C-alpha cells in the first residue's frame, strides 16, 4: 500500500508542478500580448501623426516646409520601426500562446493521470477488501 501512496503523492506533485508551469505560461502570454497591443497602438498613432503632418499646408516659407517634411519623414521612419517591432511582438505573443497551450495539455494529462491512478488504487483496495471464501474441509480431503 505504501508504494500506491507514494505513486499517488508523486502524481499530485507532478500535477502541482504542471499547474505552476501553466500559470507561468499564462502570465508570460499575457505580458507578450500586452506588449504587442501597445506596440501596435504606437505604430497606428505614429502612422496617423505622419499622415497629419503630410497633409499640413501651413508653411509660410521654405524653412517651414523643409522642417515639416523632415518631421514627416522621421515620423514615417518611426512608424515603420514600430510596425516591425509590433510584428516581432506578434510573433512572440503567438509563441507564448502556443507554449500556454502546451502547458494546458500537460496539466490536463497530469490531472487525468492522477485521477486514473487514484481510481485504480481505489479499485485495487476495494478488490483486496472483499473477503474471500474459506476453504471448507481439510487438506486431507
């Protein structure tokens, strides 16, 4: 019976480890998704700002026109950089979500394994508790 108890204790330990692993993967996926969302918003705002400066037509002289043009080109570069970073963040978030799915499956398998083991141990104990019929007679018969 002690080996059954040890096996069940080990199964519970594995289940707790898988649960902690799943929580950590969920936290990492959440952080990666938040970073992706912030970078995509930044990219959109930068692109919108660049379009606003490109449409601006209030230049009074050549210097104003040149500074607006330089600012617009810098904003376009920043928008492109933010878009690349957002794409990288999207890939990272997708990887973290895939890791979360793997951790979920591992946790589910650990839970099922512990339940199956507990059921098998219970059935074995029930089988062992059934009183066996005594032999009648003697060994001489």
